[in-house]
C-alpha cells in the first residue's frame, strides 16, 4: 500500500469505534437521500426552525417530497425489509415533515462520527465538480463534502455530468487533526433481474444492497462543512477544444472551536 492507502486504512480502523446509529447515519446520508438532506440543511438556521418553516423555505419542496416518496416505496419492497428495519428503522420516509426532523438528528450523528474519526497524518485528496461558472466554492450546495484519495475517481465524477461546461478539479491537502468520516460500506440500488423483463421498471422493482466500498475502489473521505475551514493557494485555468478546466490547490484545516456551529 502507498502512504495514502495506509492512512485511509487507519481511518477505516477508527470507523469501527462508531456506534451503530452513527454508522447508520453515514449509510443514510450516502444513499440517494443525500440529495434531500443537502437541500434541507442549506436552509439558513435550519436547526432553529420547525419542520414546516423549513419546508416553506424550500420553493421546490414538492420535487424533494417526490424523491422521498419514491425511495420509501423502494424501502418497502419486502425484499428490502432487512434494511428497512435496521438502517431506516427510526427514519420517517413516509412523511416529509417528520423526515426533516430526522435530518436534524442525522446531522448530529454525522458530526459526532466526524469528531470520533481523526486524521493522524496530512493527506491529499481530490474532488471533481462541474459548473456553469468559473468561480465556485468547493463546498457549495453540500453539507458533507465527498472527496477521494484517488485522482481517477474525482475525474470520473466530472465526466459523468455533460450538462455543465466547466470542470473544477480540487487537489486538497487535509491537515492532520481535522474531523472527517469514512465508511467501508454504502447502500446501492439494483434492479431485480428475477422479474420478467417486460414488466416496466418502477420503485417496487429495485433491491437495496449494502455494498463493500472496497469493490468500488472509491476510497471516499467525507468532510463536514461546518467543522472545517480552508484556503486556496492557487488556481490554474486550462482550455482545450473550447472547454475549460480549473485546477485548484486547497488546504483544509479544522475550524476553530469558537467558530464551530453546533447543529
């Protein structure tokens, strides 16, 4: 193993210290529900607002309710009952307002997990993003910042979005001591191939599986936006065939305790 893989393995060893609730919170965030969780937590001062106040601050809340409704149907597939009554046992997937309250607890668990797992060495990670603008915050529109120790993974994420013309590649030096979390597992959605292929694909056709992330090879390291601060040391603009790539060099530090936001 190279140094970064050794450091990553040390983080995975620390993952075993987390409670089952914290491990479940990570799995929930890293499922498709991260789309809804990010939107809810982007509401200013959401932790001090009621669920209905938060919903009223989301103009397109109907679209997020639909995502939750579809995911709830998948979880309620009898073949997914193990995950339903373990990972999602205390989560209200059938009610958007109740789910908003769940998100507040999920964020607290993620923060505690990030405080439990500590980076003992400096580590370089990568993040790829696409945008319609040349200037973008690498933590934009996210509560948890997904990065990887593998450059190829960041590049692949940029290639998956063809709708936005500008690519941003972040080379991020994480300084030792910063809080973060990792997980060796994720929840993936797969089509039930046992079903007759002429049956249209719908929410009841999908199975949820807990996948070993080592198979994916993503080596994901996740940062908490409200627990870190950063500075950009350089940015290089590269143009090729009318397309633009911005390569950013970033340094990330633990946020000073006096400035840290408690959710």
